[in-house]
C-alpha cells in the first residue's frame, strides 16, 4: 500500500455528529445572545432615568421646585414659559436634550408623583403602561 493511496476524510456519521453538536450549541447560545440587546436597552433606560433625575435635582436645587407635568422634561433643556417660572434657571439648561427611551418613546414625567416628588418612567418596548418581559415598565422608584 502506498502512502498516497490511503483515503482520508470524514465519514457521514462523523459529519452528522458534528452537525448535531453544532445544533445543540446553537439552541443553547443563540437565545442568550439574542436576549442581550434587550438587557442593554433596559440598562440604557435605567441610566437615562438616573441622568434625568440628576438634572431634575439640579433644577430643584436652583429653583426650589421641580418642573410641573405641564412643563415636562423639556424644562430641563429650555427655560419654561408656562406655569411657575424658575427665577434661577441655569444658563444653557440642565440637559442638552431630552432623550427618548431606547425604544424611541418619550419618558413619562409626572409631578407631583404618586411615588415621590415626581414619577419618571419608560413604558418599555411596547410604549404602553404595564407589561411583562421586554414590555415591562422601567420606573424611577423601582430602580436600585
């Protein structure tokens, strides 16, 4: 027998075993990888809420009150012209812009709030109050 005449390669069974193993790995790994973007969006929403809370705290420190629901979060970008007008408004505002939540919806701001001086929340992926999983609301009073 010559060295070059021996057949090399994988048998059909070996290839099938490899394909089955890859399939099992894919069913385990793919759902975890696909879930990561949703976790990232929820984390981003929590960080946005904390950033907005910081701007609200500075507004309150300067003016002695929080913007009203009517004035909304826009009062952190531009001096309000309706409702109670702040006398010591910070030049340039408290935020460059009011962010949208990671799903493209505006954050909900209510002042006075039911859970504190104000309530600040994202309605999650569906943009509607309530929900489970990716649609679950993210609320400032529930962020640890």
